[in-house]
């Protein structure tokens, strides 16, 4: 079975959400009038300027973007893109500003259908004053008999990729987990090294809690997806645990 996955990247996603269009969406979903007014007042009348070597630019009104670092920022962004997948027949996966479009490809007709859905997403972005960063959007072709179709976004052919990082996990076009295992082992070993250099005590009552809280999360993050099957990958991860046991 062949599958094409298109990894999409919004250009400056959180900074480009238009305030007026955001308020239209909030009112359309039935949010209470007082809450809408409060959010609108919270967003408006913001200004910014640039300072370089003591030289100041003029103040400029901020008419787009949700405040990053705020509690409401991610929620408002999610509400803004909530209708992104409307009318899309292919599978759409959205997590914050990371969006994937995927479909089983058995013929050029399937590829054309995926292209049609990609065009719908591009039209949605244009209608709501958002923009995809074409250079960062990639296509991952899975399957030995994949026809490796080309896809257009905003008039440009999307580049193909052999591997993408998906929510912190390396995804290989052959579904090999070796790169992910190596990356995880490298990070875990670096943390172990920091613990060893920074903590003089070798008391297991001190070391084990540090290992469980600082090292194991690297080894276990999304492991249901990338659990190793090759002996060399298993051994690379096991070496991390043996290092800790040998202290």
C-alpha cells in the first residue's frame, strides 16, 4: 500500500492571525457577546517598534497575531483554524500549527484527489490571510510501489523528503526507526553525562529519581510509535540504561 503525506507549515502562524477575521470566527461559533468584546479589547490597541543600537523606529499598530506565551494564545489559534479541514476528503491531522494531509495513493486519480484537497487548504489560507511556507512544506512518499506524484502549492512544486520530524519523532519513508533510536540515545546519554558531572553522590536514592525524571522521558516519549525492532537499535538504547546501572 502506498501513502503520501504532505507536511504543511504555516509561515509565522501565531503572528499572522488577523484580529478582525478571528473575531468573526469567534462570533460565528456562538461565543457570548461579552466574552467576544473582552477578547477584542484584549487584542486591540497593541503597538510595537524596533530598537537597533539605540535608534527607535516609529510605533506601529499590531493588527494580527495571538500573544505567544499567553494562556489564550494557543486556544484562539486553534479556534481560528478549527474549520481548516472542512470539505477535505483526505485525512487531515492538526496539532497546533503542525498540519499533515495524507491519502492512500493507488493511481494518478488518487494523487489528483490529494492535490485537490491541498488546493482547498491553500485557498482557505488565502481567504483567511494566512500563508503556507512553501519551502518548508514537504511530501513523504510511503510504499515500495508509490508513484511519487508531484504536488503543487501556491504554484510551486513541493519538495520530496526521505525523512521528517513529526512532533519530535523522526519519520522515515521506509518506516525505519534507526534514526529516531539514535537521536533518543544521544539525548539520553548527554543528560546522563550532565548528571554524572554535576552530582557527586552515587547514592541510588539520588541517582534513580534523577534518571527517572530526566533520562527516561527521552527513552519513552511516543515509544509506542517508534519502538525498535532491529537488534542494533535495541542495543543502542540498552547501552543507555547499562551506563546508568554501572555508576
